[in-house]
C-alpha cells in the first residue's frame, strides 16, 4: 500500500519504518528540513534500538523515503497518518495546534478520496474537530474519512512493540476506511478492534492513565513496605501472579516520567473536567508520583544530612532504560533537586548524556559508569539501565569516600549489598 506519515518523531518514524519493513511504500514527511536531510543521509535523530538499521535497509530497498512537502505526501498516498507532537500546555490541556495545522495542510492538498488517520495521542473528540477542519479547508470537494488509530509503543522497545502489537485500535465513523486499515495492519497479525472514533481516542488516554495508576499504586505500597519492614518486590511478585493483575508496571521506583504518562494524565484529567467529571483518582496518581520523588530526596538528605558541597555520583539521566530521551525524566528532576541543595554532581548515562547537556548544566559528565563514584560521598541510581547491574561494586566501594548507595530503581539485592559493605537504601525494601 502507499502510505504517508506526517511527523518523524518517535511515533512517526518508527511507524513509517515498520510499515515499510512489512512491504508498504511509505513517505515520511517532516517540516524540519534539517531532519529530513539527516534521514535522507541515513542518520536518525533519536536512539531507538534496531531503528537505524531498519531505516537504512528500507531506504535502500526503495520502500521508505523522506520529504519536507506535505503536498507530495498527500498526493502520492491514499492513507495519510498524522503523527505530530501534542505537547502539554501550562494548564494541563493539550496543544492541538500542530494537529490542526497538519489537517489544514492535508485539506489544501487533497484532490481525491483520502483516509486521514490520527496516530498522535489526543483528547477524546479531537477526530470530530479534524474532520470539521478538513471539510472546511478542502478546496476541491473530495470525499475523505477520518480514523483514530492510537499508538501504544514504548520508547526503547518501539520497534518490537510496533512489529508485534498486542492489539490495533481503529476508530472510524463510516465503514468505508475499515478494509484499507485492515490491509495496512494485516502483516502484523495482531487483533484489530474496530470502534467509533471517540472510544478509540479514549482507549489511549484510559490505558496510559491506568498504567501510571499501577505504578503509583505500587509506589504507595512501597511506603507501607518501608514502614512495616516488608519487601515491595516480594509483594509485587505475589500480586503479579494473579493473572487479573499481572506483574508488569509494578516496579516501585522514584516515579514515572517521560513524554507520555505525565502529559497524558494531565490531559485526561483536563478533558474529564471539561466533560463534567472531577477525575480525583488520577489527581492522586500524580500526587503519589511527586511524593515518591520527594521521599527519595529526603532519604538522601536524611542520610547525608547537609547536601551543600557533598559530592554525589548519579547513574542514569534518561527517563527509563534503552532510550536517550530525557524529557520529563525523573533522573534529571532528581539531579536538579540535589543541585538546588548545593550538591556537586558527577553523572553518567549510557545514551542520554548528549541530550541531558541541554537541561543539566554545572555537573561533571563522566564517560565510564565505573568512574562516577570517584571521590563521591554517595552514589545514586536513577534509571533502570540493565548495564548498571554490572557496576564494578568493589571499585565503587573503594572510590566512594563513604560506601553509600541510594537505588531509585531497586537494581540490587539489599542483603547482598550489605554483605559487600554498603549502606544501601532502595525503594520499599
Ligand atoms: C508509555 C506507554 O507504556 C506506551 O504504551 C505509550 O505508547 C507511551 O507511554 P513510555 O513513556 O515509552 O511508554 O515508557 P514506559 O515503559 O511505559 O515507562 C514510563 C515511565 O514509567 C518510565 O519513567 C519508567 O521508568 C516508569 N516505570 C515503568 C516505573 O517506574 N515502574 C514500572 O513498573 C514501569
């Protein structure tokens, strides 16, 4: 099939590449000419395992191309996917101006029937607005259908999530686009749920908010574990074996972050308010998430007492493992809080140091994770990178002026760490 994807961010670039990988002909459009030039030259602007090779392969095999022209993408394809950013605004609502702008551009370029598919995460009822906008700005009176097709990929696992989705959600208001949408997704062999547009949009916000709720739930349980001497990992394992609950997203941590959960929670709360419901449960999810970070900082300051002029090593800057994304990263938030208290930081991340530099200044960036602890009063683990489990602990113990580790991701076994001579403080254990 001939497909166009507008927007080459995480969702757009991975979606376009995976569509090409299964045999579709894909044009990726981005209004950033520099980005298009980079992609054409075989580079990719983000770190995502497996993506670069897949982009290069599909470009070489002639199924994937890039352009800065929306008109070209609209003209050459029957299905246009919108995958542009929907950033948060100060009041928690979503800035839909990119979606609206792209809808107008598409409308202006349409000369025959098109299916316009929204992949970006948007509040319920956005599809209705997109359809109205296209109708208003379409010069030639051509027919079109608007479809909602939310994306559920996780950064760091984006290619695998896209190639093997749990489900594909297709929201539509006439049956006409359904066969084509099924044909797009046929190679992925996943269950396809066909529903109305509003339900499809809600599925995305409801799913992400539920996952965030799951994390806040276990983080709240971690407080009770600390107060009672229980172990949150044992509790999560026991809970997770109930198939109705499941073990995933029950890892207690210093809080969730990233470009999705915090934003989608705020947006869901906001749209619920606008629709007349005070979603207090989700406000509590946000509150627990902030409290978890405050508790972690307090744990550090309770142990080290005065943080001013203390040297602290920090492992991890990305908002989670397997990514160089530092947007709304709990690790960066933590570093900034420690800096505010006057701590002097030595930091390391396997992939995110370059992007972190823009947000985090006045720290020493250390290339080797095993050198971070040198001369520090304590070491902090802020991101769940699996490679941190291979830290040279003997060396860390000797390098630290005091063998203290604060683990915001529960990577090590507390009993083992104590046996090795560390004062080891983690979450909910
Ligand atoms: C999320 C959703 O999982 C995905 O379906 C959606 O499309 C986009 O939002 P993402 O933001 O890439 O994906 O990351 P995810 O793996 O969900 O992690 C989000 C945050 O929660 C990270 O900061 C992570 O460290 C944290 N987390 C996750 C926990 O603290 N504990 C857990 O058990 C799981």
